[in-house]
């Protein structure tokens, strides 16, 4: 279990970490715009200090300190996560270097009005950027580095400000550490959530494989009972019937066609799958109308059959539990269509329905047993459509390769 918990998907765009990163980068982009408006006016503001700096440095500092962080909010929805990580890390590191070069970019000996460098108002934002992009213990050195650079630069560009420089350096260090710790904490929580989700999917796959093997064992046991044992019992009679030879040939043919591979590798015909699905419908919701359309014959893999069985069972259970309107029987239908492209199973009811946005994220039956269960199978997909008062449609699809 420990090994699975440490194996976190850091590439997918649909993980909890990916969603949280996009949220944090968007927040950083908005904060950079707000900081610009706040930091521009005043004696120590951007507008007042720009003329005091060399033009090349003043422009570069604004680009690195403000423009790049502001752009992260838009870039996070456009570029890939690896590229986003490189941009964010580079932005934070270049900003630290830019802070240190402030004395070299200053035209005079000291800042006017004994003001502090304007970037001190936005420095912690870059710590948050680095903590979001780079989950490593070494990021704490960045916070220490910022505190040291802020204090040292103040000693150089402000007259007789050693004590103020020390206090500002310590205060800046504490502030950036708090923001970095918060960002690290929420990213770590997202990683743990993704690891737990991976573990749940893996467990679901193992359970599905186990169910498939159980079904295969049941099929073999039934064959032994119906074919082989019946032949042996018939042969044991004093006067076996003439049909015994035909029964024996049927039994031998069944044995020859037994799959010698693992049960999960077996393929099923459309007729076999339909029989299984109809049996599930009759067991869970016997009043459901079932229609079958076979446009082509297919060889359907066992894992797809298991996923379809589990998903349709959960869809029907949900319908029976939640779709009821008073004591009236809710109309339900199941449509099974086999085409040259694959198999589609539509489960529909005209019950009370629900709001997908407010319910689907909390209902494990919909998310795990239906949507994610089908998504685990190559070619599998599930869609759930519902509106209050208009019923619910669950569409299960398996598409074969090619």
C-alpha cells in the first residue's frame, strides 16, 4: 500500500493536484494585477522608483516581478503542466536574482525619501509560485534567500537603515515561509487524494478481475454438471440410450473449447453478453422494458463485460432507490445495441431526476461504479444525463479498436 500511495500522477490534467495548481496559478495571476495597482503610487511605489533605476533594469524587474506572475493565470489553462512548472520555477528564481541586482540597477547611491525597494511588496507571491510548482525540501532555501537579499539590499540602498533592514528581512522571511507552507500543504493534500484515487481504481480493477474469474469458474462448473456429469450418469445405466454418443461428443467439444488462458482474457459473444445483462435487469428491476438490436457480431473482452455488468447494475440500483415518485412505478427501459463499432447500453428512467453538478461529485455510485468503472476499460466510456423532474439517462459504451 505504501508503494501505491507514493506513486502520484503528476502529468494528467484531471488529477486533484492539476486542478489545484490551476487554481493557485490563477489566484497568483489575479494577485499580481492587484499588487500592481497597490504598489504603483506613493513615495516607495513603482511609479516613483522607476526613474531612479536604469531603464534596462527597471523594465526587466517589472517583467519578472509582475508581468510573468500575472501571465501564469492565463498560461495554466493553455500550456502543459511540465511546461508550466518550468515557467513558474524560472520566474521565481529569476526574480530572486533580480532582487539581488537592485543596487546595481540604482542610478544614485540611495533611494529617495529613504524608501524601501518596491518589490518588497510582492516578493512573497514568488515564494507561493515556487512552492506550487516545486514540491521539494530545497524550496525553503528560497525563503531564506529572499529574507537575506531583502535585508542586504536595504542596507546598501537606504541610508542608516541597518536596524530597519534587519527587521524587514526577518519579517519578509516569516511572511514568505507562511505562504509557502500553506501552498505546500494544500498541494501535498492533493497528492494524497490522487494517490488514494489511484489505489481505489487499482482495487476496483482487481475486484473486477476477481468477479470475472468467478463467472468463468461458474461457467466451467455448469459445463461439468450439465455436460460431463450427465454423460457419465447416463453411461452408468444398464441400458444407455442411443443418444449417449451425441451427448459425449457435445461434452468433449465443450472441453476442447475451454479457455486455457486466464479468465480475464476470454472474449464473449454478443448473445452471451445480452443474456448476462438481461439477467441483471430481471434481478434488480424486473419491470424494466428491455430491447436488443444486433447489427453485427462482436468479440467482447471479459474486462469490458465485467465493467458493463457492474455499471448497469449500479445504474439500475440507483434508479430503484432514487427515481421513485410517491408510490407510482417509474417507467424504466434498457436498450442494448451491438454494432460494428462496439456495444452501447442505455439505461433510462422517467423518475424525479437530479442535478448532476450538485450530486455527481458526491455520489460514489455514479462516479466510481459507473463513470470511472467504464473508464478503466480500454474503449469504455459512460455518460450520465439527468435533470430534476425529467428522469435520468445512463449511457454505457464499449468501442472496439479499429
